[in-house]
C-alpha cells in the first residue's frame, strides 16, 4: 500500500469518526428534553403502580393530578412546608431529592453511625404523596432510596391509612444485576410486600427483609419478606434502606405526627 493511500485511509477514518461523533452529540442534545420528560413520566407511573392506580388505558399525568396530592415535609419535625415557602428546589412540581440533598440549606450529611441506607447525605425536606379517594386520604406514598451492590436504588413505598400496612413497594431506578439484585423488579417479589406490617402492635419498626425465606410459622412472618436468592447484598441494601426511611431519622417523625393528628 502506498504512503498516499495510507494517509487517505486515515483521513477518511478520522472524517467518519468526526461525522459520527457530531451525529451522536446532536442526538444526545436534541433528545435530552425528551429523555428527561420520559424519566419524569416513568416516575409518575411508578407512583401510580405503587398506589394501585395505574391503568394502561388511563392518562398517567391526569390520573396523577386527580388522585395524588404531593406535599413537602420537613423530616425532622414531620411538619408539611407551607406552599409560600416553596422555591426552585423545594416544590412539588420538579422535586429532585439528589439536588435537595446536595444543597447546603436543604440537605444534611448523615452521621456515619446513622447512615443505614449508605447515602451519606439526605434531604431535610422530602416530597410525599397522599392518595385521595372520595375526598379522604386513603394511603400515603413515601420515596425511599439507598445503596445496593452496584447502585443506589430509588423507589416508593405505599402505606395504608393505618400507617402500618404496606400497600405497595417498587423501585423506579437502580443498576443492580439483572437476574440477581435486579430481581427487585420482579412483580411477584414486589407483591410479596403487600399486606406486610411495617410496624408491630407496639408501633415499633418491624419490617425486615430476610436473607432467605420467611418461615410461615414464624410469629413475625407478618412483617418479614423473602430475600432475593443469589443476591444477599442487594437484599441487605433493601432491608437497610427501608428500615432507615421508616425509622426515626427518616419518616418516623412524620408518621408519628400523622398518628397523633390523623391524616387530613
Ligand atoms: C457479575 C456479578 C454481578 C453480581 N450482582 C449482584 C447483585 O446485583 N446483587 C447481589 O446481591 N449480588 C450480586 N452478585 C453476587 C455477590 O457478589 C454475592 O455473591 C451474592 O450477593 C451472595 O448472595 P447469596 O448469599 O444469596 O448467594 C454479583 C456477582 C457477580 C459476579
């Protein structure tokens, strides 16, 4: 091959690379908004699924607007934030828990000994959702998140109006291995959460994801969930994140306040 042909080949290859990278960049930029919109819609869909309100035929945004009432709650006190105090970060329109957690005013570093979910920082204010039926709150939806093996898992838990019974649980984002930790998406496993008692009769946190199977004879079976087989690390992560968020450093004060004052 002559020298001239070699340099031509390289030039053509470089030209093709350049054109391709410009095309990929253009596609990335032009699709960014749509991706963001789809991601937001997927999150809403997940909230509806956990609420038991999702239907393939119904419009997601409309069902959400008709049936769900989002609010921002200060976790430490359990008191909802008045709408007058909403701003670019604290609002129910585009609440982003990672941005809120990172913000020096609205986020906080979790002391290592309390950081069961392995998330290092958390929002001091969190978005929660009331599911409204016939003008009354029927259940509440709480965002939960924490570390698995490879990723942070983000999901929602629905609690019934007794504030004890799990009525839905699912993750809308994670990077665990399909077939192993990724089995958190298995509908059968998700359904196994429904009806479990997150708190015992004394009001103590009782929900627990086991490493292995629940013994149906176990008196605590009503609060216990089967672990994912071959994925004990993800299982432990899910157990920890759920216990963190339902505990005293998560939604504990909010749930206490609802128990005292009722859901309105
Ligand atoms: C490529 C690869 C991916 C893995 N992904 C996960 C995972 O997503 N979740 C998990 O808990 N374990 C995962 N593991 C397995 C863990 O390293 C560990 O073996 C497992 O959690 C032990 O679970 P077991 O005690 O239930 O068998 C993965 C292992 C390999 C080699």
